[in-house]
């Protein structure tokens, strides 16, 4: 339950927020009507992003210009280790771009799940070279290193504020040029672009555009939390099962890959450490969806933690109970799992009630159809078949089920990302950039104390206790602040 000690202060916050939201909404509408009376200019950053995503193979981005003008919003991390005195030791290997050009392929735009933030993820093909003499490493552990890439995020929008004012690009599609020109966001030499030239560099203006579309689609969010929570539970189980079950390489290869800073998934994996920048703390607004029983996805336990909380993993031959159980040994011979008796000190919550039926079904304690129902939504037929075979007491090949788990994990991730991209992230961006809920979702704001009185099963963190909440249908929208560190002065990327 939430204490009432800060009730008056929080109530004042809610009343002020409601009043400010109404004023902000009116101002936003008025400003946008004035600024975008020309219908050709009625486009948002989100819509520009969608156009660039659709035509990303026909655009190249001036990465040098982006880096020169970029204002970092996160704490910079350096590649290497720090000794006890704080001195930086760099790895014996480093990367060098294969293409010595100012341009890279247009990246992918990624909208944050619970903050009004849009990142541009840029990938670049690189050589792995020795720092000492810049000799190129051609192969490691019997693998050719001809497809290594670096991945860098550039924050386009941060907490509802534009961080990158423009992008410098070259365009190889006249259809794309015409589209951006009609939308009024394409410039050349600070003037509206009029003539298509595939050799010319154009500026895509973002500053001054609304972040979200002026006319929002009506979105229903009921049922989305349930689906996302189910996916998160199963995904956590699969990740725990796959954590050390690596069948792709022998131990000697894994050692060699690690020595050369390459992960088992063949991504670059250099050690990183924080810089000694001048840092400050600011408030970052978080926007979550949940239910009337579980406030958000962060309340769910990790797979191994819940396994330890509610189950005993034991050796069927010796009867020995494992003190630190984890999912990656459940498919070993002579290992079984049973329910743990509930102690008087353990408080069973709605999170337990939600997660346990899924765990019981996946582990094989109770065939209740939960796992099958979740996996069927994403088309993970191979894993469904193998789990059903196991539940029937038939033997299954360990390597076959590990392959099926990896495939299912990808399918689950893609399914969840589509929900976020189509339903959740547009809502988060709207609230974070305008300060109000979309029309059709308007409802009275509640304090944590008021919400806990209505739904006593909800659990609140200290930050959430200071937030405001909206009951929309069967869902709860939470808005609260969390501290985050950021550099006081812009630093080089």
C-alpha cells in the first residue's frame, strides 16, 4: 500500500498537471494550426521517420556532419578498462571503417518503449585491426571476419524535445525526393529544394516540426499489457535456457572469440567504461501501461529469480536440491523440478498469480495450455511441438530444442516490437511531447494513493508513488519521473 504522508503535495501536482495539460493542449493546437496552415507542411517527425524507413535503401546519410553537430544526451563510454588509479587501458584490437567515406546507409529509427525518445541506429561495416600496427584480422576461430559492424545510436528526440535539428543526406530516388519536397522538409543551401540531383546533398529539416502527427489515430490499449507480459515471461525463460547452452562453437572457439572481443553471436563486444565527464542529474519522464493488478512490466521477476522463488530443482538420482537453480540445466539428464512450499514469510502477489501458471506449463508440472497459447500467437510451432512431445514423456534432442528456442525468441521479440511500434510508442510519444493524453483517452488523473485505494493489489516504487495515473478502460497509464545522469557540456561522439 502507498502511505498518505505526501497526499496533499501529490494532489496539488495532479491538479496543476490537469490545468497545465489543458492550457498546453490549447496552445499546441493553436500553434500547429498557425504554423502549418499550408497543408503540404502538415507532417510530423514521426511521419518523416516512417518515410525515411520505407525508402532507407535509397538514402545515404552524412555521418561526419551528424557527428560534428551532435549533442550527446547520455554519459559517454570509452572502449577499454580502467585500472585502480582510473587510467584507461585500451584493447589490443580496434575497428576501422571499411568504407572511407563521409556517408553511411540510412539507419533505423527506434522509438523508446516508455520515454518520448527516438533514436537513429546507424550501422557501419568495419575491419578488426591490431592497435599496434593496424594489421587487419582476417579470421578468428575458423571464421572469416568480413561482416563485422559497429552500431551507434544518435538521439533524434529526447523526452519530447528535438535534439537533432536536421539530417544531411543524398537521395537516389526521384520518387522519394518528390515526396519530401511536397512535405516541405527538404532544403538545399537553406532554400526549398526544387530540382532532383542524385549527386547533391540535401537537408531534411526536423526542427520546428511537431513530433507526433497533428491528427492522431484512435488507439485501443486494452489487452496489450497482458500480451506483452506473457511474451516477456516466456522470453525471459528462453533467454535463461539459452544463456550458457551454446551449441554453435566448441569451448576453444569461444575462448578465441572472447580474446578477440567477439561475442558468440558474432557481434563486436569490446569492454567499455564510463568517461570522467562533468555530470548532472535531471528528471526523465516515464510513461508505462499496466493493468489493475500489475502496474507495469518492470514488476515481473526474471526467469531464474522466479524459478528460485517458487520451485525446487533437484537431482532425481541423489535427491540433492540445487541451491542456485537456473533454467539452463533443466534439460540435463537426471534434473527435475517441483513446486516449493510457501513459507509464512513469503507474500504471494498478483505477479506470482500471473507468472506461475506459465512456469508450471513450460516446466511440465501442469499441462494448462498457457505456453502453447502464447507461442501460437507468434507462430513458434517448432518449440510448441517439442514441448508437447516432452510433456507426453517422450525424449527430445537437446540441440533440436535449443534451435527451436532461438527461433521462438526471435519471433516473440518481433511480435512484441510490432505492438510497441503500432500501439504503445505512438502513445508514449504523444504524452511525452504534448503533455496530454490523446482524445478518446481523457479521464481524471489519480494519485498513487487514490489508485492504490481502488486497486490494493498494485505495488508502487518510490518514484511511482510521486507520479500520476490514468484509468483507461481496463488499463492503467502511469506517468512518473526518474533520475538520469547526463553530461553538463556537449562532448564529442
